[in-house]
């Protein structure tokens, strides 16, 4: 049995995830796998090193200017983004210093950072133990640039070349907001998935006039849709296992052992769920919209979201895993 923590994207809404993780660790829940997209990629390293209080201090003290800097109109016309992400790059370098990088590399916890390769159009995951040259250890600069790429929302923030002269990368949430699949592929059976949007959403009362607010709304709608698809895949996975198990039990009553084996173990048409186990999916998400658009980092608001995350994690644990 492996435990996995999966944290979706959402910018400053990540403070909610920090509160949820704080509560999970208070309950003595440890993780074998940590997978993060966007803000989840910023959270993941400090979960791997188990520095949850430091993680909280970071997420309740940073301000917008510590993450992004708005470009002039002229600069916007000559760059690929509205904002400059150099402040975020400096913050990542400060937080994941050489000592902390070494702890991440030496940890038995597997960390997966989700990015999208703009040239190839697909998802690429970065793991500290296997994504380096020749499938080995990932060097510090490449790891940090993968984290930066995962956290850079397209158009709002610059595209990132993780490797010099290599392809450009952007926020993994474009393709996978809640990276559950990578955790399942690596043997996770108990999944603690933190999603930063509520299940039921009220219509927005905002009038969208400015380009940034309009694009943030557009991005939010896309990420919400991607997130729901990611969750649906995990639920469908469980439904398939339950269905096939029931079907096999019925078949045993109707056919002999050889016939049942032929039906369910055909080498020409292998059962993709053979040997798979039901997932225990604990879904932790806010009951209402979080009080930020994701691009505004205000310490007081983020402290509020930490508290909301703690309460949501407590409720999710009390309710138990999703049933099929």
C-alpha cells in the first residue's frame, strides 16, 4: 500500500492546500508519493522534506510582488507574457536551497512535478530521482526550472526552458490539473487529492472589462474542467475494477475454470485492470469559492484559506474515501 498526496493548481489558492496538508500530517498520515501541478509544484518540495510549518510560513507571508511583476505596455508587446516571473524564480531558489535540494534527492518520497511541453503538446513529469541525464538524479537547476515552469500560468507568466536550448514549458494544469494518474501508475492505492475549486460553483457577479481579469476567468474555467476530468478518471478506474470483479464472479457460476480463464486472461486481448486494486480516494476541496482569483497573494486572505483547508481535510477524513 502506498499513500500519495496530489495537489492541483490554483496560484495563491494553494494556501488552502497547505492547511489541508497540515491537518493530514497532524493525523500522522505520511506520503510515499507527492505529485503537484502549478502551485502544487511549489508545495511539493516542502512536503517531501516534511517542513510543513515552514511551508505555512511561506504561504502566509508572501505578497503578489514576491511572485510576479507587471510589465510595461511596451514590454508586453515584446515578451510572451503580461507579467515577469523573476520574483518567483528568486523565491524558488531561496526556498529550495542547496541543502534542501539535497534532502529532496535523498528522500525516499517520490516527487512528480507536472509540466506541459509547448512544442510537443504533451504532459511531462519531472522526478528528482529519475529525470536527470540517463534517467538518474535531476540536478538542482533543472529541478528548480521544472518547478518554475509548472507554476507559470500561460500568457500571464513566461514560458520556461527547463533545459538550456531545449523546448518551452508551461503550467501542467493546461493538460492535467490534479495529477492523479502519475501517482496511480507508480503504485499509489490511497490518494489524498487536494483540489482548489468547489464541486458546486455559483455564477460570477463580476463584469469582465480588463484583459487580465477576463483571462483569469477563462483560465479558471478551463482548469476547473480539467480538474473534474482528472477526478472522473480515478472514479471510472474504480468503477471498472468493481464491474469486472462482479462480472468474473458471475462467470465462475456459469462456466468452468478453463473457460473463465480464457475470458479474462486472453493474451491476445489482455485485461488492463488485471492485478489492479481499488483506489481509496480522499477528495479534499473547498465547499465554496476561495476568496482570491489565484493571482493575488495577500497574507491575511491566505491565512484564512489555510484555516479553510484544515477544516476541509478534517471533514474529508471523517467522510472517508469516495465510493463508486
